């Protein structure tokens, strides 16, 4: 794209390397946000990819759209967690159960 946009050839390689470096940094950052959400007796738990489980307290507004769920929560240390789940990231039955559990968990 830089070539067709009329950039100087001397800027093409550094620009492409910068885009690749930023893409790799963002990919690594996103890998740290993967995890597993579970619930038991109206208590919510988040297990990060590293295996550490923490209890979450739901706070603020829940967004329960047919294609997106946004969960605002706090962990026991008071740090905020915002979990975003897209419909394509969960099996259809699990998506329905999660929406029902979140609706009636408050």
C-alpha cells in the first residue's frame, strides 16, 4: 500500500518493518487476555491463560447484545476487569447459557 500511495522507496522498508513490529506487539499483548470464565452459586471466576484463578465481582453495566457481551467486574484486589466476548468465540449453547446466567446473576 505504501508503494501505491506514492511513498518514497527509502521509506517503504522502514514503514513496513514498523507495521510488522506493531502488529507483533499487539498480538503478544492480546495473548495475555485469553482465559476462561466460570460461575458457581452467583459467584464469577476468571482463570487467565497462566492458570491463576480469581473471583470477580460484577460491577457497572452489563452489555448483553445478541452478538456481544461486555462484563465489567473487579477482582479481590480492586483492579477492574472488562471482559469482551464475541458470539463467534463461544459455542451457541454456551452463549445462550452465559447470557441467561448474566441476566439473572444480579
